């Protein structure tokens, strides 16, 4: 393939778009002609400020030729139906978010909804296209999902932003718990109400450097929301010295995407709130001991960029015809 387009919503600076830019960046580092294909840009500059450093060329239109390729995230499956000749890749950066994409008009996601779509057409394009699409998987959660559909995905994971990897935890941690208020808000409120003496700090309206500062100071990071893919913040928190405590929704329920001990993965329910709070308290009080439980997780995080580079080479070398 002579040109690889990586589709991405314009002016969007979240975990998924960052990974899409990282893919194009790694492709270009390895001599491939990769461009961002921005959608929904209007007349504005489509490149989010945090990703300008990648210096990736971009376009608003892809040329539909057999020697070209298009990588689309799972929330933009409709793009794949617009092309007949170029090679098409569908990159599952999440599972749940696919069902929340506008084309599906769903406003919530749970196991019942996922089960409902097991035998139905849900791709956002005709199932007749399935055989000509190469599926890529960012997580074990999405790989398992696709295998249950009879598909064999290629692994294409991700890695943390270099700003996080270059940062280190503070030697003197504070007795605070960081959390993402955009995920599991109801669950987190219930936990906080049962631990009024503990200081919880939301990751809200922060720059990247402010997030780094918070996570480098906090002893604990909690996440009892859904995990639609192999989320970044738990890894960012672990790398910066936090003890990570999660529920068991989505990707958090397997041992690959969040490889931490079961003691730190607690199914959220009202009856389990005391156990969750006790675990948080123990991580704060016994931080020096508890933090050692995340040594292997942190080591694995440092290997993820190297693994991603190998996966990029394998995927796009294998699929050159």
C-alpha cells in the first residue's frame, strides 16, 4: 500500500484520537506514507493543539485506490462503506463506544444491550463488507468480543504519551485519592459518601501537566466506571506511583488489559462499598507495602511502546497486498 489514511474526528483531544495520531506517527517513523483523514472539520484547523507535535500531514478526502488503505476507529464504521477499492481496517479502540456512536442512537450500554446485538447486524454498515475488512484490536476485551463474532483480529494496542512516561512519582506522596469524574460518577459518589474523612480529587478541567502532577502526588487512583477498552488513566496512575483500584466492568474484568491483583478489582455493589473503602484506606495507610503490588504492572507499561511498534510493523507488513 502506498498511502495509509488514519481517520479521526477533527479537533478531538481524548484517548482515542491520541492513539490514532500515534499510529500515523509510528507508521511515518517506519517509512510509511501515512496521513490523518479528519472528519467533521468544517473551516477550522482540524489538528488539536496537543497533537501538533506529531507533525502529521492531513487531508479531508481519501483517494479510493487499491494501493491505498484506510484505518477507521470503531466509532466511525460508516466511513468504511464509502470506499470500494482501498484496503479497509476497522480498529476497535473500544467495544462499548461503538454502540454509543451516533449511527446506533443508543444512549446507554450494558450487558443486556451487548447481548441483544450478538446475532444482529450492528456494524454500522452491511455485513457483506465483513470479509474485506481487517479487524484490529486495542484490548483483550475487544479481541474476545470479536472472536465471539467469529472474527480473528490483529493485535494493535497502544502506549502512553511520552510526557507521562518521562515523569516520576513524588517521593512524598499525599493521602489523596484521584478519580475520573466522567466515569462511574454514581458509584464514586457512593464510595465518597462512605469515606468522608478521605480527600478525593477529580481529574477535571486539567492540562496534561496538571494531571501528571495530581497522579504523581496521589497514593490511590480509583475507577468504578465502564472500561470500554484498555484505558489510559489507570496506566498513567500506576506509572506515577498510584495504587489502582477498579471495578470489573468491561476491560477491567480480564487479567490482560488491567493486570493487577484481584484484591484491587472489586465488583461494585452497595454491599461491597465497605470492602472498597477498606482497600482504599489500606493503600493510603500501608502505601509503602501496597505500592509494591503494582511493580509488574508498571514494568509492563514501560514495554508498551516497543510492543506497539512491533505490532504496527506486523500488521502493515502482513497486509500489504
